[in-house]
C-alpha cells in the first residue's frame, strides 16, 4: 500500500496507578511542547530560508522531530503544464530521481488522489482497499503499511503534495499526525510562495526596470525602483514591524519614487461594503478630522478607483467635470492633482493607494501613474502577505497561551489525583445511583460464601433475586428522573428490612440481589422474602404522585453442586421469572424442574431455527366467505409446523417463543411465500383468479423500513398479482414507531397490497388511527362473535364496529363464526365477510384444492 514515486503510481478510565497516569500526562505535555517547538522552527524557516532545496531538507528535519518521517517527499504541481516536479525525496525502498514528470504518469496514485480531492488522506490498508474498490486509486509500487499525504494549498489552488509513509507495522500514523502535517503545510506554502515570488519578483523587476528605463530616460531611478520594490517585499517578513509602522514604511518607499507628501491607503471591506483608512498623511487634515473616518461606499473619488479597478489620474478641471456630471461630490478646490491606483491581489480588491497635490508646481503625469500602478501590485502583495503573517503570529500566540493554560491545568489535575483515586475506588465497588454494592462486589461476596460452605458444611446461605414488576410503567409515564428517585427509595427500604449481616446489591436496571448468610432454617429466608414482597406492595410517593410497584423474587439456597456465583445467579434469575409467570408480586424457590423448563425452551428454540432453515413451516388455509351468498373469496393462511423431531407442534406451543426470539418474522415470510405459490398453482390448475391469500405479519415487520421491498421480492419470485395478497397486523403495530409503520403501509398500498386490521376491538382501539392509517378491512375479534346471538352487549359493539367501518369505507370480516345463529345475525347487521368453523376449518393446500374442485 505504498505511494512510491514510480511512473505508474508514485506517490478507561480505571484504577490506574497515580504515578503511571502522571507520567503519561507529562509525556503528553512533552509531546505537545516538542510539536510546538517544531512549528516555531518551521515558522522561522518560512522567514529565514533563502534557498528552496535547503528549505525542503530543513522541513523534513523539523517534521521528523515530532513524528516518524523516514520516508518523506514533496512534489510541486503545475496545473497549467499538467506536470509534477519531485523536488525532495527520501525513501528506504524507492530511489526515484528528482525532476519533472507528466501528471498522467501518476494517474491512480494516492498523490494524484490528494491533488484531485484537495484534502489530506490517511491511507491505512483498509482505506486503500476501499479506494481501490471504488476505482479511485490503483494498487502499484512498493508495499507499505500507512501512507499520509496533505495538499499544499495557495490562494485556493493545489500547488503540491507533501507525504510520509511507513513500511513497518510498528510505525502507524493517526489522525493527529494528519492534523500536524496539514498545519505544517501552511508554513511550507508561505515559505515556498515567498521564495517563488521573490524569484518572480526579481525577474519581473528586471524586465520592468528595463522597460521603464526606455520610457523614463530622464529619471535615473531604475536602481532606486528595484531597491524600493525589494524593500516593500521584505517588509512582509519582518515580524518586529507593527502594522502602523508597516504602512508608514510603504509611504516612505513610495515617496522616494514619486512626490507623496499627501498620501493614503484605503482598505475595502467587501463583506460590509465599507472603506476605512489604514494609513494617511495629509497637509490639510489630521487624526481628529472626520475626513478619514470609516464610511460606506459613496460617490467620492476613491470609489471611482474601486469600482473601475483602474488607475485614475485627475487634474482639478477633470475633478470638477465629474462633479458637474453628478458622478462625484464637489472636490476640494485646493486639490491640484489627484492620482489613485487600485490595490488588487489574486483578483481580490484590497483597496486603493492615493496621492494628492495641493501645489501647482506638483502635478502627476502618466509616467507617475504608470510607476505607481507598477508599485501598487507589489504593495498589494506585501499587504496580503503581511495580513497572513499577522494571522499566523496571532495563531502562534494563541497556541503558546493554550500550552500555558494546559500546563496549569495539568498541574491542577495532578494535585487532585489523590481525591480522584479515592472516588474511583468507591465508584468501582458501588452503584453510582443508589450507593449499594455493585455486581462485581456481590459476585466476590457470593464466591466467598460458596467457598466457605464447601469448607464448613454447616454454614448455610441463600440469595434473593428481585425484579420490580411495574418499574417500566413508572419510567415511561413519569420519566427517568422519577425512575431514579424510585430506585433510590427502594434501595433504602431494602437496606432497612434486611438483617445487619446480609448484603443488598444492585445488578443494574431494576434488578436487586440480597445475600442472606448464616441462616438457621429456610423458613427465616421465606420470612425475609415475604417482608420484602409486602413492603414493595405498598405505595411509594414519587414527585407528589402515588405509584404501586411490586416485586417478583427468586429464592435460591446454597447447594454443594454450585461451584461459582454466576451459576447461582442464573438459577435465582430463573426462579424470579417463574414468580413473574405465576402472577408477579410473589416469590418462588428454585427447583431443578425450573431449569428443565429453561432447557426445554432452549431446545425448542434450536429446533425452531432448524425448522426455519429446512422450511418445515407450511400454511393451512381457512376460507373467507362472502356472507350474502357463501361464496369463497379468499383464504387466511395460518402457520403450521410438522417437525421431523417433534411431530406436529401446535401453534400455541411454538408461536409465543417465536415472537419472543423474533424468529416469527422468518416464519411469516416463509408462510407468505408458500401461500403465494399455492395460490398461483390453483390459478394455473383451476383458473380461479379471483381468490386471494391473507397472511398475519408480526408487528415488528412494520417497524422495518425494508418491509415493502421484502414483499415486492416475494411477488417477483412467485408471480402473484399484488391485489391477491392481504397482510394482517394487530393494533399494537399502530401504537409503536407510528411514522415508520405509516410509511410502510402507504408503500404497500402503492404496490396494490390490501391491509387488514386483525383482532379489532380487543386492543387500544382508537378512532384516530383508523382515520390516519390506510386500512382496508377490520376483522372483528372472535371474542365478540362467539354466541353473539345470546349476548346483547356484544351485539351493540359489533353493530358499532360495522357502522364505523362502513362510514370509513372499510369492509368487515367476522372471525370465529361457529354456528348458524351467529352467522345470520352478523349478516343481518351488515357484516360483509365471515370465516370460522361454521363455514370451513383450516386445511392444507392439497385438501383445499380438492374441495375447490368439488365446489366448481
């Protein structure tokens, strides 16, 4: 993973000892100091260095002083010529010669990637693989571990790349190294552009001086001009000159070339469209006068220069003419001659430099304008560099200040370590919220009790595993703050109800454990469990509101078979869940049969997973009839399991576990796909295209954004038409993640799949979700249907549901119809469809096919 320059592709906090942490902090501080010194050295290089080759070598040495840089190179990019110049290269494996190469030779290299992306790249092996897969780089060159490169940016353009790389797994680069290298690049660009500008300036001055000597033969100022331009350029790099002195020296230099007794530099603030005078010297005005106060752009003469971006030379007559034309204010009649030039750098308007004369003997001419225009370019460049230099100086001062602050903070941290160590020791052994011993401490105490019991058989102990029955209700309705307060109160209550030699600990959430030691009989333990059950059945007042919580307790006595605390906690937890299953608010003592039940559940889960993998689940079909004439219009597909190991497994025996483990979602899709295949088979053999299948989907399906695509895949695989599929969901799905559920339902409707609301009337029925969600059919729950002809109150409920559905343009299906009286009553009430044993019982697909043939 190298970017060697070949033509194809060159380029817990824990209980740690105080002394160790202190050394680490000091090392971190020393590393920060080393980096700071290196950055200061780089900054000084940008000022002092006069030779590019020497600059690159000293940059390498400075970087190597703060990070591993055995393999280091710098390339310069010429966008116009599309070339890369390797100006510095040190590498353990690669001996590519310095020189200029066409950019196309490096196509696909990480160097080229940095140039095109204009951002740094830390290319670890994982990143390289990803970039290769995305075809953004090619795999070429010597193998390396890490490659780190950053762009050299100037005026928004990439002018080169600086990179380091590692061939050793012991030397890896981090994001902090990239930050350092990017920061270093700023200083290199400053020095590089200064040296390059100086070279270009030298060439430009030489060429322009020769031209001016031909144009201004009577002014023997070529040497003075050259010296002045050099002086303007060098002003930028002297950090000891403040900004006011800088402008004064610029004025002095300009004054040696042109009469500049009245001179000012006006800077333009683009953002606020304002002009302010960075420097001025005027025979008619002083610092107390308003003439040179900051102002919004208006119709004065300086604004002409800014708006035109051209040199403006005016005599008094020309100034008055502009005023009479309404283009400017009335000029000062004392002004005899006026000369202004724009200060432009890299296309950006910085301001204007202006000369004025109040003496008739001093009048500026075109030669003065040409000279001032030439000087202005270098003044603008010097001003821009000076501002960059000032910004860098302020950054260094800020860094130095931050280092001092950090040093002070480190000293304070070290001073506070002893207090922190004590707090850490306590936090490591106690629950932060309640102050009770935590799980680690309880495990240690329980293991000691087990060991003591093995040494002394007469030593008896027990553990009580508590889980609060309605804690989630409090947390959800009153908030986590109320829940925390409740846990604190319960912790205090438990501590008060146990004996002095017993231990209460909090395992986490709403689970507590109690170690009861030195018990005389099991009865005494039962008494403790009973006291706790009675205590927690009483109301608690939380934030001025009375709440009832209750608890389920698993009790486990010591036994020689237990070797460790984890096993005992597991069995106590099992006993607690049995207490919950038997109605909550009680305690249960662990026995081996409980463990067997858990093992049976685990075995059933294993068989369920195998059954899903082997596609053992098949649909049984119960016809849905049109109540007006008894015509079969569709089927509800019900999951059945014929297990090779267990035989026929009843739904009540496997569906609850499948829902608990979320395996039911795979079963649902298996039933839906097989039902669609069966429907297509009936269509092909019997030509019955009006039939549909309706499948139950567990509510979690509707919480998954992939549901529409999953059903679309089944449609594509089986070839069934979307309108021949119905999906059934329960009211619970509408109450959770309602936005996701609504999006999924709308997507299914868009596919053409109809949606049925199952077991309607038994859940948290609400008119609001009937209006909000796109439901096609309400299935009236069988608990209302059973013997409805004998139950007047159920008749009223069913009539209300049927009328409500009609008003909402929904159909209704009566479930569980088992006799003719109920069927006739539902039909009379206006129920459209029905299903149940009165009509047909659920049958496998092959029996349904024979039945359909006999009916045709």
